[in-house]
C-alpha cells in the first residue's frame, strides 16, 4: 500500500508543489491510453522539469517502494505506461526543449518530450529536416519513440527506424539516481557525435526497453538537409506475390538509397486489392526521376496499375499537424502485429484473411505493412467505439496473437498485462532471462515501469 499523503509531501519537496497532484479527478484523466487496455489509476501525477527533479522523484519512489511509470506524448496503444499497480505517473510534457541544433555535424540535442513536429518545424527554418517516420500524429515525442524503438511508413525504407538507427547518444537517469551518458558522450570531453564508442552500445540497451531500465532525459540524434525533390507513387497490385516482387525489386535494383517509404494497405471489404504507396525523396531531380521511372516500369511489368495519390498525400501531409479524424474513429486495436521477413508477409495475410475475417467473422480490421527493404512491420488493425465490443475484440486478438507469435513474427511494443507481455513472459528464452537479469541489476526494487515488459513475479 502506498502511503499517499506521505509520498505527496515528499514529492512536493523534490519538485515544485504545483507540479504534483494526488487528486482523483486529475488521476482519472491519466488512467487510459489509446488502446482497449483496462483503466489503471496512479497514486500521483508529477511533471518534472529537469533531470535533477527526475532524480529526486526516483529517490522518493525508491525510499518508499512506490513504482514509477513514464508517459511521453501518450500516443502508444499497448498498455505501455499505465500503472500496472498503484504508483507515480510522470508526465514528461515539460521536458520538451530543443537544446542544440548543430548544422555543421548535423545533430540535434533535445529533451525527451520534444515532439517530432516541433523539431521538424525548427529544423526547416534552417533548411534541415527530421520528418518523423511514425504515423502517430503531432503529439508523438522523440523520447517515446526512442524508448520503444519506433518507425513507420515514412522514410524508414531508406533511413531505418528513426527511433533507433538515428540515435547518437542518450542521457538516462537510472533508478539509483546515477546518470548515464552513452556513446561518445560517455567521454564528456569529446562531445555528442557518435553512437558506437567506448565499449558496448549502451544506447541500444535502453532503446526499445520501454523505460524499464532508466528514464531518458536527453537525446542527440542525426538530422539531415531537407530534400527538395519528392515523388509519391500509389499502385494497385494484383496479388500479394506481386507486392513482394516489387519490394524485392526496389530493394535490389533501385536501392534503398532512394526509396524512402513503402507501405501496403488491404481493406477488409476488398481483400484482393493490394494498395502500395511509395515515396522517393532526393536532392537531384535527374536521380529521383530515374528511380521513379524504373519503379513505374516494374509496376507495369507486374501488371499493376497506378492509383490515385490524393488520399496518401492528404494523410502524410497531416502526420505532424493533425490526424483528428483517425482518433474520432474510436479506440485502436491491433491483432497480431510485429516484424517479419519480406516473404513472410504471406503468412500474416493468410492469418488475417482466413482466421480473422473468414473463421471468426471479424470484418472490420484492415491489413497493413510498412517498411521495406529488409523487413516488414505489419499488422491487422481495427477501430471501435462501443464498449460492448471490448470483450470480443480482446478474445479474438488474443487468439490471433497466439497464432501469429508462434509463427515468423517478432512482437513489437510489449507493454503491460493488457499488451503483449503475457505472450513474452511464457517464453523461457535466453533473451528473456538476460533481460530479467539486467533489470534486477539496474533496478533491484523494480521501481521503474513495474509490470511492464517484465512481470514483477519473474523478478523475485
Ligand atoms: C494513429 C497512430 C499511428 C501510429 N503509427 C505508428 C507508426 O507508424 N510507428 C510506430 O512505431 N508507432 C506508431 N504509433 C504509436 C505511437 O505513436 C508511437 O509509438 C510514438 O513513438 C509514441 O510516442 P509517445 O511520445 O506518445 O510515447 P508514449 O506513448 O508516451 O510512451 C511510449 C513508451 O515510452 C516510454 N517513455 C516515454 N517517455 C520516456 C522517457 N523519457 N524515458 C523512458 N521511457 C519513456 C513510455 O513509458 C512507454 O513505454 C501510432 C499511434 C497512433 C495513435
């Protein structure tokens, strides 16, 4: 049991009292995420402004054995920050500053809750860019992206997952209050310019760990000159095999150097229509035109037809400015999503069509995939509004996840008990054992994100 009045008093000594609340009406407002995860109540909401305040909060939490949960922009949808048991929820919103834009070394240093939208806006004033790869809207923060290693339909075919590959250095506050700087920043007299330095890639340890090993308080990442030449192609392919062939073609013959995005969408009402959207960006018109021509020739050779690009332009044009219509469509829920090899997309498509649509009669979920070459991040996704649908959706998605995660699909975005954690914790693999060992060493009292990614009982 958390001694709420005592912890409130201590937290108010660690941060400005105006930024600490234990009032129920504040707490209820933070009790849900964008998924169907059950409502979960924190004991306190605290808004730190600096890494020193983060340390102070962790000290109070550790001394009183109260778990701490971390909310960035709150746009994740897999029970990734909701308190799995009563504890302090950090709202990181105030740590949102751009600390440096270095246009010589092409790096930017930011606080974790700087949004991709804010960084891109500032960079463009200098002829630079960071158009985020993810599609979660203007509230997505860079810290949230990095802590769960995000990436999406835009630009990742060339640059990789921006929440991973573009990260140079991190500053992390550990549960014991220690501050860790990774990469070249571990050598403070050198500066923040290189990821792999001074021994193992410690940034890689924290990226994707969903906050269970430390709280991120600063990030340095790669930026790049804004590209002037952009082309978008939308094609309808006749079969999934054609999509795969097109994918291999752009991978091998055109090269990921020029293709930045490759996105597949199949509507449940038209499961034989394979819509593919591709983006080519570049600095020279001749090169972009050449690549575009080769892709168009291949689409024609495979018997595909060019589609209307207006809906894609509309969606991608608004990623960093507003996607209100998407949110008004209801709660998002994914069935069987994850990473898989290019050819294995056929497996996921078959599960979607046969198991979800035909066998279980769930006809509202679409099928999509993004990121190519090398692999897909693919998913089946639905929106729903009626609370009565909840039980059925959860039951079906558990069944689908069981099939998919026993197949060639690696899970992505683990979260807590209403996320994918129950599917991970059953596996007694070397990976999971090592993760638990590291967690125990770094966070012996299991203060950070207790019950997320790793089950509390497994750490005892
Ligand atoms: C419409 C829609 C489309 C989306 N499309 C994509 C997509 O294409 N690709 C994709 O990857 N995701 C996508 N997402 C999911 C989501 O937008 C991204 O995962 C985003 O990066 C999350 O950022 P956030 O700031 O909202 O993080 P949050 O949801 O607040 O947090 C994400 C995780 O990071 C942890 N965390 C946050 N800040 C810190 C910190 N400072 N220190 C330690 N841990 C921290 C949280 O505890 C949580 O585990 C989509 C979401 C929506 C709603």
